[in-house]
């Protein structure tokens, strides 16, 4: 687990650091979310939560991404601001 959570910078806005099969996303409210995403044409999925697993969420979106904004970050921010 320690190696999985040891991340390297990705240089992208969406993923702050990537470890061994898991990545960290820091939300605007300061909450760090750890998880993994994937997809096939027409579908995108993310599963993750706070470190320790006390608060988790799985998201599955269908449809084609038409904007530059990341819908996952918007959903995560809404859920993890509670």
C-alpha cells in the first residue's frame, strides 16, 4: 500500500500524482481523493474515496465528452463537500 500511495507528478490538471494503479486528485476544497478510472468508447468510470475508505464513491458516465471540463471533478467536489 505504501508503494501504491507514493506518487509521481503527472503534469496534468486532472490527476495530481499517480502511484501503482491508483492516483490522487486534490479537490478545490482541499480534500484528497484516491482512486482509479477507466472506460471504453461511450463510457467513463471512476471509483475512489478518501484515504482509509471512510467516504467512497463510484461514478459511471455514458456519452461522449464534449467539453474540456472534467465532469468527474465536479461530481467529486459536490459529494466530498458534504
